[in-house]
């Protein structure tokens, strides 16, 4: 049976960071999804039918109650979808299939959730906001690491930092690989997320690690975690591989 396709209309396009767009779509008769999942957007570009996947950056409640769905798009030079979305106007129509993916919250909670995203790879964690807030009330520690080249590529910082500090605060830190100086008091660290992870005393007994975004970062980190004794059940991942 063919997968259902949903009709979308672009209602807002903003720059979240230097080369990152935040897009908001209105979805007709939207499907249910689980926070952390992604959708595929279908559109015509230069007379070619294209399909690209994007993590959902907004909550299931927002889609259910307001029919609105947000995504964050990192613009790739020369990229077909990048060019298409950079030039898209409010009112433009798209189609969507999905939701897909299993980067969702587990039933059995660990002591600590480590959530790593490079660039737009933090989007799925933003869709989990209402649940993350509840988890902190249950005493679950949440540590979010966002990797980017420099400060100008960081976005959603205020959103993550606005998560209320209940019995356990949510820690949001950035790892800046090309920034000369960083401000540790603002949660900034020099280097790649892998270097910061090595300082977090990770253990498979208490941690569940989420990895999302750049495939080399995910491969590197999975190898590091495997060497520490983490098995497949203690690592959840979503690789942003290029569509073809
Ligand atoms: C499950 C999943 C979820 C995804 N979620 C997101 C998301 O939330 N936000 C998001 O921005 N993207 C996401 N992606 C990636 C997205 O689907 C596209 O691949 C991306 O937007 C680039 O598409 P494009 O058409 O602009 O580039 P293409 O025309 O596909 O590629 C153009 C050129 O750029 C290179 N290239 C493509 N992407 C990158 C990159 N990221 N870094 C460096 N070079 C690149 C290609 O090798 C190619 O040479 C996701 C991918 C998957 C599989």
C-alpha cells in the first residue's frame, strides 16, 4: 500500500543562524508522530522531483493542536534542497511523507540522557521539550551537547536554556571546533563534541547516549562508546546521510 502523503504550506521562514533556516509549515490533516522522528519533504526543483529528510524540531502537541510543523535546514552550498528552501516563499506548497525513525525517548529511563547533535542534529531534542521537562521532575539528568564550527552557527540556545531547572537542571553546552576563544561560563567548549564527551564520565550502567547529525561524528563516537562498553541498546543514532 502506498504511504500517505500530506499537503504542506510554508507559513514562516527565518534565519536561525548564519547558514541555517527555520521553516514552519501548516500541515493538512496531520499524522501523529513521536518526538525525535523525521519526515521526508517532496518538491519540484528545476523540473526534477526531489525528496529530502528533515528532523521535526517542534512538538507532537504543536502538530496535533495547531497543525504546525517546524524544521531546521542547514544550507549546503550547491545543494538542490538548500537552494530550493532558501528561495521558498510563504504560501509555497510542499508534500510530506512520514513520520519515520526511532530516535525517540525510551520506555526504561537511564540515570542520565546524553543528547548529542551536530548543527541541525539538535532539532529532534527540541521536539522532545515537553517530555524532557517531565523527565527532569522525575530526577533524570539531561545533558545536551551541540557541535558547530563557531558561535554564529549556534541556534536554539535560548530554547534549550529556557527548559526549567526542576529537581535536575538540563545542561546545554556547545562544542565549537573553529572558534579561537570560548566562554566556559556560557557552556562553551573548544573542539569537537567527541572531546567533550570524553570528560563526562560516561558509563553504560547509567547513561543512554543519543547521536544525531553528521555521519563521521556518529561513527567516531559509536567507536569510542563501544570501547567504553556501550552496547547497541545504550546508543541511539540518526545519521544525516545525503539523499540521492
Ligand atoms: C534521517 C535524516 C534526517 C535529516 N534531517 C535533517 C535536518 O533536520 N536538517 C538538515 O539540514 N538536514 C537534514 N538531513 C539532510 C537532508 O536530508 C539533506 O541531505 C540536506 O538538506 C542537503 O540536501 P541538498 O539537496 O541541499 O544537498 P544535495 O543536493 O543532496 O547535495 C549537494 C552537495 O552537498 C554535499 N552535502 C550534502 N549535505 C551536506 C552536509 N550536511 N554537509 C556537507 N556537505 C553536504 C553533497 O555531498 C553534495 O556534493 C537529514 C537526512 C536524513 C537521512
